[in-house]
C-alpha cells in the first residue's frame, strides 16, 4: 500500500527516502511550494529558506511550526499546510529578501522566459519591494568563451558551486566572501577548466551564469523550435534538446534520460554543434571546385555508377538507416560496400558490438569496483559523473593509463605502456571479490581489437553484474559494425588497390584525414575519383572531385546505436536557411529590414540521395527490396524520437563473435605510440570554434627527461615526414609518444604500435 502525507488536506503519495519537496515535485505539484536551492541531482541544502510549509503535530503538546519542505522527511500521516497567512507571508518575505539586490533587468537578461527566479517569485506572492537603499554590486568575471557571468543577479542559492565541485569535481570555481558579499567564481578571470562548465547555465535558477555561445545569436526561448535528439559526439548516446530558429541552430541543452544523462551534458555535447555554422561548411554542390546544380550532380553520379567501377563507403558518423541506405544502393548496383575505411577500426567495432550488454550510466554509478583503462573519461566525458557518484558511495577505483587523468588522486594508479592494458585488466579481474559489482571503463583505441576480444573472454569468468564499457568518439560505432561481419573494409581496399574500383562514393567519411590509415588512401587518391556527401570541411572533402552537402544531425532524422546496444532515435529540429539582409526587388516588392530575405538551404539527407540515385539508374525496386530486408533483419523494431530506446537482441550480438584472438601488430622501434585525447577532440566538435579555443597545446607528448630535443620528426607509412613540437607531461609513462588520433591516422599508425623518431634539437 502506498504511503501518503497530507498537504492542505490533499493526499500526497511518496516513496521511502523522499522529502516533502521531492514528493511534491514527483507528483508534478511544483506550484504548491516555491523553492530555489533544491535540485534533483544536488539534493537538499535549505540555503534559500523559500520552501516553507507549516507542520501540525499529531499531539497537543507541540505547537504548529514552520519548516523547510526540502529538509522535512516525508512520513505517513504527516499534516502540512501552505494555505495559511503566516506561511504565505513567509514565502513572500523570503522572496523579497532574495530580490533585495537583484537588478530590474529582466528585459535584457538571457534567462528571461526560462527563469526559475521569475516563476518562483510570482508563485510566492511577492509583489512589492520596500528596500530603498543602494543595491549591492559586484564586478563580473570573464570565464572564457562558453559561460557569461552577471554576478549582480545572484540570490546565493549555492547551486553552481555544489554542482561544479561536488558533481563535476572541478577545482577552479568556488565561493568567496561572507554575509551579503558572497561571490561565486574563480580566484582570477579565465576560462573554466571543467568539461561540464556549460551546465552552470542550466543549473543556475537566475541569470548569473548564462550561455555565452547562445548569447551571440540570442532569441527568446519561446521563439525556438525544439525536438528530441541524440548527441552525435561519442557513443554514450546522451539525450539532447537542440533549439533552432530562422533556419539556424542556436543552442543545445540536455534532455532527461534516467539511465544515461539524467540532468547534465558535457561541453562537447553542448557546444560541439557549432560545426553546423562553420564558415567552410559545404552548402553547394561542387565539381572540381566549380559550383553546379543539384540535377547536374545527380547526372554525374548516375553516369559514374553505370560504369560499374564504384565502391561505397559508409561511416560510424552516419546513423543506422543512412548506412543501410548506402548498403542497399551498393547491393542494387552490385558494388562493394564498407562502413569503415580502415580494417583496424572495422575489427575494433566488431569486437565492441560482440560484447555483452554494457551497464547503463545509472548502473555504473552503483558499482563497487571500477577499473579505468586509458583515456576513457576524455573520450566520453559524461562517464566521469557516474564514476564520481560511485566514489561518493565508497567504490574503489583503479586507473591504468599512459597519461595522467582527472581522477588520479581518487584511486590506485598504474602508469603503463600501451602493451600493458590487457595484463592490467586480467590482474584486476582476478582480484575482484566475489559478489562485488565491478565495471571496466576502457578507451577503444587503447585496447584495440585484440584487447577488446580478450576483455570479452575475461568477462565470461567474472561475477554476474560485472560489465564492460568501451568509449569511442563515433556516435554510431555499433550501428556501423553491423556491416563488419565479413571483412568488407579489406575487400573494398583490395578492389581499389587492383583497380576494379576507380570511383568512391563516400558518406560522412574522412579516409584521407582522421578515419585511420590515411597513407593508404593518399597513395591512391590520384587514380581514385572521390564523391563525398558530408557536412564537415574535412581533408577528404577538399580533395573530393564531387562535393555534396549533407544535412547535419539536427537537420535530419535517424537512429544511433549507443555503447549499451540501445537504439535511440533523433528527430529533425529545423530546416537550414540563410538570410540576406539586402533588398532584392526581383524577389519581393517590399524591403524586409527586420529580418532580411530567407533562402532555404537543402542539404541532402543520405537516404534521399540514395533513393534518387537508384531511381535515376533504374534500380529503385531493387533498392527498396534490399533496404527493407536489411532493416527488418538488423533492426526490426526501431524506437521513435523521445522514446527511452530499445536494445539489440543478444542473438544478434552473437553474429559478431569470433573465436580467434586477433594478433596486434606492434612493429619495432624505440617509441610506443598512444593516442592523446582531450574532451573537445572529436570529428565534428573539431569545427566548433568556441570549444576549440580551449584546446591544449599541439604536439607530441612524452615523459620529462626522455630527450633534449625540441621537436620529433616522424615518418608516415607512405614516406612523408612530419614535425611535431615536444610537450613534456609530468607523470606520463616512459618510452611512449602520445599523439592526437588525427595525427596517428595521418602517419598511418594505430595506438599500441612502435615507431622510430628523429630528434630535432634547438638551433
């Protein structure tokens, strides 16, 4: 039987452990009691004193008393009142006190229309201010390119510092001062260092911390088009709510998903969307740098397809259905298809998809033993929040990595070379106590295909409840791995190498850039004509003969498969458009000084392009048959946008299991190679200007004292020499060179391989 308490005579059900305010909010009765400092992820503090209720005891010995709802545990039969005059006076008086120094700047505040302070002040009944003295003022700080501060609006609710320090684990933001001179910020002006700094704009109930990126193209929230979407910047699959207006994406905010991202979003997911407005983003069809019309591009592609020398290349950056459309079109033309340009990446994706279903982030927060291999927290920053939640519950943490990590001080450290990860995982598994819930977090490139395979074998002997989470930067790695069952990448490369394939039709891929093994593609780029559909100005796009503009994630609908094997759908948020602010008499008889002339842009959705090519080539029926067959075979029941998602069947996972351990190729050389990640390093986020202004110094990272040189000269597999400045990192493993993944791809090497280097001394 459900327990109840009573508020103003109405029954309020509650769950064990809830306080009164939590029970009211769970029922949707957020209008009964105003509040400021409470947040579901932060818990109760009682700092604002706003959520007052009157408690009537069950006996005649104690008089009624006013208490804070967020600090009052819910219990059966509790009698509470808010409708009496003294409680209402309390609400109004506290609101007036909090508003005493608040400026009258609602018309110019970015929080207007979504302001918790506005809502609660009206709800509390505050109508008139009696304070006539000078208001308290502060000098606001410059906190970097992402967050804007207006400290004079602060009501001292402590939400910001509680989130930044307790939840995000940041150390460069705090609270200073005393009495009515309390200040929230940094010791000195400067960019916030946490990869979760953007959440301050959502956590703050007033306009103290607002989104600086959104401010640059600000519109009131009620003017924004929003829809349910999925973050495309790693394989966690965080749920988002992008907002767009007038044909332009303006901001991205988190969307609640209890198992993945309940309340927060990393800065890559929040600000990586700025690639859609990059100045070099392709908007027009181009043939050898000459702008052409859409029909001419279709005719050109159709002619190339009819010649029978085309290969198709998909991408883990494209969603499940787009890759399926590319595969169906390749089948209709009898052409080779691969979702990966690099066999190493294909094997890695296959091994990850073969793993048993991984724990959700909520389950990760309940783990008792955690092992982190490599830079998993830098690849997928949102993993850090449940790890820290587990640490607060008393979990034991072990970190094995080449480079220092953000959580080194919280656990047992093992500084390793790349060849030591699998042994470290084996030692940890053997030492795992029976009955303890353990989770392994691993970066995909640290383990490679062989390491993931060994982890899967190790998991078979682990206690029930032990899971493996493999972090990767591609949002649809598992979905693209559907096509990796028979070495398709190697077959496509072989067809190109022997000359059977002289034209490549690629989808959101960058084989000449960061996708892996760029030297192979560079050596054949002169004889291989490339047609590329993409929304990023990548290295491959610049070299492509035919450039086709592609809709970004917020501009189309689709389905991603996240690290758990969970299908999640995203909806189209807006249709892109450009505004020309000059008057064009040929298009309108009246000038439009307020907004300009709207020009709809129509970048391709991959499925529409595939269907158009099938129709022009007379293969539409075959295309539809293959598309329906693959869709029902691989993902028969797809969720809709906003749904919690559906999981890939275990029987389907079994298709990707192999019995022979892939042998890693390490080569010879003095230096081991490792990938260096930072939280903004991802294919799409790399074109987000504000985020990239926070990027660390470029160069090759190695331990201090390894060399006296100023730079390293490394030779790629196709004989090209690259120069990299040296950046010494204290606490890094010896005999290791750490490079960004894009540089490793440019050299043609993978993490865990060895290389020789020439040292360039200072002149």
